[in-house]
């Protein structure tokens, strides 16, 4: 009886840890300060991260060619310039979310 109770408690503990690891969102935790001009030209899309759920900071998440992502402060002038350029470019897109 004691073994089955102990086994159940341990099993539930592992299940809880497994589910807790899957609950984290894909959030930016910090910003880059500047982006090299060569990287600015590789931006293909962006999305806005709002302060809701598990995300602590507002951010613009740029996606570069080959899938690399970079987090930037939406209040920065250079960030606004890149988002405006992406919005104007027909092949690039703004991903809502």
C-alpha cells in the first residue's frame, strides 16, 4: 500500500514537471541594442510581442532570412524604421500576434 502511494506521488510529480515545461510561451526576455546594417537588410517579417500571458516586455520580434529571430525595443527609432520598411515591401510581411 505504501509503495503504491509513493509511486503515485512520484509519477504525478513527473507529470506535473513535464506539463509545466510545455507551458512556457515563446517570449523575448531582452532586447538587442543595435542591429548591423547587413542584418537590417535580411529582415523578412516581424511580429509584435505584447505584455500579456507569460511575456514580461513589449517587443518587436524580427525574423531574418534562414529563420533567425531578433528581439528589439519597439520604442527605438531604428526598430520603427525597419517595421515601416517591411510593411512597404510587397514580399515581406507583418505577422500579427
